[in-house]
DNA sequence: ATTACTGTACCGTCTGGTCGGCATAGAAAA
DNA sequence: TTTTCTATGCCGACCAGACGGTACAGTAAT
């Protein structure tokens, strides 16, 4: 059911995320959807929760591949965010614009961000963590909204730069 | 008329930007609104155009206050973005989530970003321009969506850091 | 027969958009 | 000066469609 909802979101955008559309995509009737989710907001909450969980999992996965040096949490975060646009990214991006207009739906997202900051800042000077975090998030958000002015070459150079900064800091020319 | 639309957007969010609401806010009837804007999209286009123009103007204003050293364009951009949330910011933020779902409405925004990058990169190494740009945009977008995990103290420190990096580069610890 | 679920039909509301008409101000005509 | 015409700006009633949500009958498995 959630898969169907995500498919709708990815294909037609979150504005078109209607109960009928989800039902059609899932091969059931609207009554069927309403049986599982008492309201549309409940469906959105579930989608948000899943997107958050997946982001978390992606970061953990990257963390597992890195040695436990200080700053590896930040590095893992960057690598998880930077990878080629995943399915989850497209879901998140489309969801964000709808969820943003409802504070109640946003609060888990806010909490996610609030908890992530200390996690990725571990063992790293504040300036570096903040800068890398913001730049990574900026890149992510700009690609989400498809307003990134960078071409492919520039993007990969930026990713390299972010990875280096995350891992060991450095000088900005 | 546009002022009324912006007022609605700022007060109730862009999802509530309905022709009736604009009419009510402007003290006219819906017919009156439709007289000036043939469709809702036309209204949105005008709002987007105005928001873009204001962002542009804010950057130019900052640029005028700075000496013409290389990198001053980047510095001016950072200062314009970093200032306390203006009216335009609130309009932009609310608009973004609605406009994002319509590629046709997004294209002027994309163009704006595409033209801004070379403008602010002038006379500055790519790495610095990209990093500062992304971090600034990340900060702006995260505050827009109210997901910024930074407190007031951290925010002002970040702003200081961004301004310094924009003006003269530096070392990230 | 009970449970767990599905499908159909329907309702109320909201929204963008249409349409014909009204008022007023000024130009043109008398 | 008075009358007629016209363009502008706006009003109010209405429509069609979409949407979230409800009610209820039906069904298949246990």
C-alpha cells in the first residue's frame, strides 16, 4: 500500500497524491485504502516515517563501511546524501513540499534533523560539521527542487570536495 | 493585488492561496481578481517573478555597499541571504513548495539560480564559490522549511563563518 | 456465524473558472 | 448643455470537477 502511494508520488508528484490514485495504483478500491489508513494524514505520516527511516538506514549503512575514526559519522552522512538520486530521494522531495505546509506532519522531520546534527558532529569541530552539513543539505535540497545550477562535472567535483572536508577538513582556497 | 496575495501566502501558507482568499484580502470579489489575472497560474507567475526580482535587488543592494574587490559578489550574496528573515523570504519559502510541483512555474526559478551562480562566482576559485553557495543555500532552505537544527548562537556563528569564507577563504578545522 | 476485508455509491465541501450584468468616467455626438 | 456610446473595473451567481470521507452491502475464509 505504501509502495503504491510512493509510486504515485514519484510519478505524478505529491499534489496528485489522492486516495483514489493510491487505490488505483494499489489495485484496490478507495474503501480498501481507507481500511488501512483512517485518513489521508495517516497515510502521509506513514510515508514520512518510512522516508525518515530509510535516510537513517542509508547513513548507518555507509557508517558500517567506514573505519571508526573520529569524523567518520560526518563522512558517512555525506556519502549517504551524495549518492546518485535514489528512490527515497524522489519520494522525499515530492513529499517535502506537501508536508511542509502542515506543521503536525513536519514535526517528525524536524526531530529527525535535530537528532542527526549531534550524530554527525561527533568528534568533529563545530565549524567543519556545520559547513559540511549545510553544504550537503544545500546540494541535496537544490537537486530535490531541480534548481541546482551545477553541471555533472561540477557536481562530482563538489562531492569530492565535501567528502574530503568531511573526512579531514582542509583549506578553502 | 499582488500585495494581497503575498499577505495570504505569508499568513496562511501557499496551500491556502485561493482566489477567494486573495479577493477577500484585497477587498474585492473573485471576479475582480480574475479580471487582473486570467488564471491562478498567472497570479503565481507574477508572484514568483516579483520574489525573484526582490532577491536580485537585495543582492545588488549589498553589492553596492561593498568595495569592488574580487569575491565581493559572493560576499554580497551571502549577506543578502543571511539577513534576518525578510518579508520576501517568507513569501519565497511558502511559494516554493507550491511552485515546485509545476515545472512550468519552476523554470524562471531555475533560470534565476543558473544566472546567479556565475554572477557570484566572479573572481573566486570554484571550490570556494560552490561551497559557500551551497552552505548558504542550505541554511536558507532549512530555515525556510523550519528544519534547521541550529540554535541562535550556532546560527550567528555559522553566518560569521560563511561571511569570512566568502570574503577571503580560509581553513576549515 | 464471525472476522477481516473489499467494492459501490454517495455526500458535502472546496476550488478554479465562466458569464452576464452593473457602475462610472470620459469621449463623441446632438 | 444634454444625450449617447464605449471602455474599464468590478460584482455575484453559478458550474463542473475533484477530493476526503462515510455508509453499507457483499464476500471469502476460518
